[in-house]
C-alpha cells in the first residue's frame, strides 16, 4: 500500500495573500484521511490546491507518482481525483439525473448507474426534478453519487456533513464505509469529529497554513485534550 | 474598469506631472498655429474635448456610453441650424448646441441609468441610434447633405472668426475652458463620489448616496461638454452631417479614450491627437480608416488597456501594476 | 375588397409577413447573442459582421465556385463558425477575467475591422442574390399571396430556434453548457474541457449568425453594411427580452418584428425606431427585461 497522494512543502496564494505555508501530507491507497483544524487555517484551501482549482501554488503534489502541478484543472479528474465541494455545487439549471450524469467517466471501476440508484433511491425517485429542489442532505448525496460514477481513485470531500441532520450524517457515514470497503481512497475535511472518528484511518491537524500533527485513529482518545485546546471546542 | 486606477499617493504624483504637462501644453498650443495647420489643430482640440468629456463618464464614473455621438453630432446640428438658418451669432449657436446636448443627455441618461454595465452600454447605443434615425428623417438636418456653409461670423460681434488665427485662439479658449471644467468636476467632492461609484457601487449606495442622481448628473455634464465640442466643430468646419451622429463616431471617441488612457486627464487628448492624425494621413492614402480603427481597438483591448498615457504613468511611477 | 382598420387586408397581412420575417432574423440573431452571452459573458458586437460574412460567403461561393444556395446553407456557417472559433481561441479568451465591457469593445473592434475590409473590397452598395429556384414564386393562400421563399425563411428560423433550444435543454452537451454557465470552475474540476466548450459556443453563435445571413441574402441585398445596422436593433431586442433565457430572446425577437410590421402599416415613419421606443418603455416599467432574470 504505497502513497497514492504525496504532498510536500506545498505553498499557495490567493492573489497577494500567502495562505498555505508548506503543507506536507501523504495519503495511502485505500486510506481514509481527515484534516482537522479551526476555521480559516487553510483546510479547504489545501483541498482546492491539491485539486488544482487554486493555481498559484508551489511545492510537490504527486498522485500515483505523477507530478500534478503542470496538469490543467480540466485534466485533473482524468488523473483519477474527484471533488465534492463544500457548497456541493448542484446545478440549478440541470435535473437531478443530468447533475448525476454530468461528470464524465474517467476510468473503469466506477459505480454503474443502477448501483448508484440502489444506493440512493431518493435520487431515482426525484431524477427529473430540478437539481436544487432537493433538500440539503439529498444534494449532498447527489454530489457524492455523481463522483462515484466516474471511476476516480481518490475522493476529496469538503465538510460533507456540514449543516445536515444526524440521520443524513449517518447515511453519509454508511456510504463512505461502503466506498472504503471497495478500496476507495478518501480525503476529507470535517469539523464533526465524532463522525470522522468512525470512518477515518488517520488524522492531520492543521494550523496557520501547515500541518502541525498527524496520528492514527487509535491515538485519538489520547489526543483529545490537545485537540480541545487547538480547536477551541 | 476599476483595474486602471492609481492609489492616492500615486494620484498626487500624477497630478503634479499633469500640471507640468498642462503648462507645457498651453504654451505649445499658443505657439502651434505658426507651425501646424490651424484647421488640423482645431480638429484635434474639438475631438480632444469630446474625448475628455466622454472620459468623465467612463474613466471617472465607470460608465461606458456607446452613444456619445448623439451629443456631439446633435449639438453640431443645433448650432449649425441656429447660426445658418436663424442667423444667430456663433457664441449663441455654441451655447444652444451645448444646452441641446445637455437636454438630450438628460433624456437618454434617464433611461440608460436604469441598468448597469453592459446593458447600460447597449441602451445608450440603441437610444443614440434612435436619434440617428430621427436625424436622417428630420427636415432640419437636410438628410444626407447635412447642413453646409455654416457662417463663422463674429464672436461677440468683435472677433472675426473667418480669420484662421482668430478662430484658432477662440477654439483654444473654448477647449481650455472645457478641460478646466472637467478638471474642476473631477477634483471636487462630487467627483470623489463619482469615483467611488466607479470603484464599488454597492459600497457607495451603502454610504447613503443616491447614486442614480449622481450618475445622471455625470451623464448630463458629459453630454453637455461633448456638445460643446460638437457645436464648436460645426463652426470650425462650417458643416454638420450625419457622420457626426453615427455609432461609428461613438466608437471613435471610445477608441481615442482607450488608446490615450482611460481615467487620466491627458490621455483622451493624446488619443484624440493620435486618431485625428491617423485619419488625416490615411485619408490621402486610400487605406480604409475603419479597418485601422478596428484593428487598433482590438490591439488596445488585448495588449494595451492602460493606453499611451496610462502606460507612461505606470512606468514613471515604477514597476507595473496589474 | 376586405379591409382591416381601413387598410386592405392583403396589404395589412403583407406588412405583417414582412414583420414576421424581420422578427425571424431578430429571433435568430438574439438567440446567437444570448447563447454566447450566457456562457462567455461577452456581448458579441461582431455578431452582425458574422451575419454579413455568412451572406457574403454564400454570394462568393456562387460567383466563384458555382456552389448553390443549399450547399451554402451548410458551408457558410461552417466557415464563419470556424473563423469565430479561431478568434475566440487566440484572442477573445484572454479577456474573460476582465471587466465584461472589454469583451464588448474587442468585438466592436472586430466588427469594424471586418466591415471595413468588406466595404473596401466590395463597396457599400448591395449585391443581389437570387432566390433558389426551388423556392421561387408564391402560393395563393386565399387571404393573401405568400412568396414561397419568405414562408421558407419563417419556417427555417422557427426550426433553428427550436433546434438550438433542444440542443441546450435536452442534450448532454447542452447540460455541459448550462452547468458551465453556472460554475465554470466546478465543471472543469469534473474533467470537462471548459475552454474548448467556450470556443465551441462562440463558434456556434457565429455559425448561427452566418446561417441567418445566408437566409437573408435573397431577401435583403448582400452588402457590407447589412450587419451592423441590424445588430443595434438586435441589442435593443435583447434589452427588451432580457438575457436570462433562450426562449425569451426568441419570443421577443418575433414579437418585436411583428410590432415593427404593425407600425409600418399605421405609422410608417416610426417603423425603424419603434423597437427602440418599446425598449425605452420596457426600461421604465420592467428594467430587467420581459424575461430577464438578472437586474
């Protein structure tokens, strides 16, 4: 199980503002990694920089051994990385099914449409509705489902449970467990650490634009005091 | 268009530089008719004033009007008609032209202000085209022929405008008055508010300014000053034609301003001088001016958005801005 | 003879037909503008020039290669569409991050350059292009005489507008376009080549304009000036309709053409400004446009 994603000394800028100050991170194949940290420390920025949405970046990003820095944004998915943004990004001018079918299939091994509808029966039922008519939880399901069809190897999720009811959160957890069982590699940013602790293999803690700690899930209870302090929870 | 502005300290250095240029410019213009054809210089001054008036709206308020020819050409028609048909003295004709342009500006502005950005530009274009069709059909404009043979007359009954030097210094005076008026507007509290509208309209609204009124006022002032330029041009060249109210003319003044430098006082003058010279040169060569204008437009927008003067200022102030 | 409002019915319907035909062109051209604006956020001032190019390509194909109208209907849009795509790829795409007014200014310059070139080569006068033999003559409908070519134009324009609407609303490509209009970054993150999509869209818009140009050639003369005067009216149509929807652009185009036709019957002097007057009224009453979504 080698490192599928290797990030070393990653710096990034929003215009003049230097927002990532040397992020180091590895994600092994099949692992589920969670990034923790207070608001504004650069968690979302890290995800967006890895994805290539933020282009003012320096350092090293290797995916499956391949240098991702020169890859244009519209080729990143084809390398095998899928992205579910914080705002979910469901398109209002598309139906649910159009939203679902939008991201092109980039590799074999993606979930076929019937299987996706089995996993998410609401989406089948509402498939001709306008995408944004779904509830928040359903939109999150849709945002995840559409990536599952594409056959990506690494799934990047930005705060998937934010603002959702506990019942939906549980559902998302189940979906992620299923994906993990199929060998999907997952990188997520999550504020809800009860949720994260149930699915993650390892945690990174971020502060001021860099990683300040990383530990496996087994060490989580020992780290709680430190986490309470840093996260101010 | 907000990416072309200078910070307050830079603005001070620019202002000082501009004072120097103004001094040199005035001296130069006083001496110029002895070296260059007065008609050519007067043509430049009329268009320079037109461009400066236009820039009041674009560079300082951030509004792109695509119909300024209506004010320029409309004023030319009003003035020409008054002077030729009603026998008015030239100063009255010019005042009428300016006032007429202001009224036209009030009407057009009233409608255009209701939308922003691109839509504002499209509305001004459409309204100006409406005015163009009116000019095509209205009897007083004499259609395709235009109003020809406008007498120059005596300014205030004293100055003989049929003499080249006489009319030259009068036009120079009008030009300087017009530019001075623009300069005063731009540097007044009113002008500051206009600039804030250009920078960040929502912020200006939240500060309590009823920006629609400010925009309309700026529009009317810009129209009036463009009218001043047009009416003066009618006296200088002694005719007013449909060419002055076409969308191509509206496009030309935009190009002069863009080429010279949006948001600088001197830029539009430089742009006007450049384009007028280019047109006069090409007129004899037979190369179509529209192609040259179009290509320069595209090149400016792609590569040269700060314009001649904008680029010079940027280099003088050290380093390049985005 | 039957009269309506004091005017002979045949004459009245004749003017309405002309209005409907003008409306067909307004609809097709505002459709093209709306498609380009929707995705690229650029007002394509060169749209009129591309319309003119379509007509000229048809004329030149006939004069130099003996290629007839029917082939020209396919070749001209292809040629002009490719030319448009080239312009977008090499120049227009550099302006997307800037204030949208620069896009308008750039395409304005492009329009001037194209029109200037053709004016230089062919003069300002129009050249005739004959109606293809298959569509010559007319049909007597009883209440009026319908020239076949005019009927053809109206029919084709309806089909084109419908076809474009179907392309955008019902196909996968259309879904890509609609999604990219909402969020270009995310759509690229999914692996869709949005820059290519933008190029395609501009090319498609230009091709639509050129297609309208070929349709127009037998009706209006083929002249370098035919585009720009038309495009200013189309801008007014677009302001009236609002840029929000394709359907809005099309419906407004036909409606305003008919309004123009009606005005020609009762008050001919006002017919070339009635569209602008309607625009002024709409601006007072409903500034966002009849179908507009954004203010």
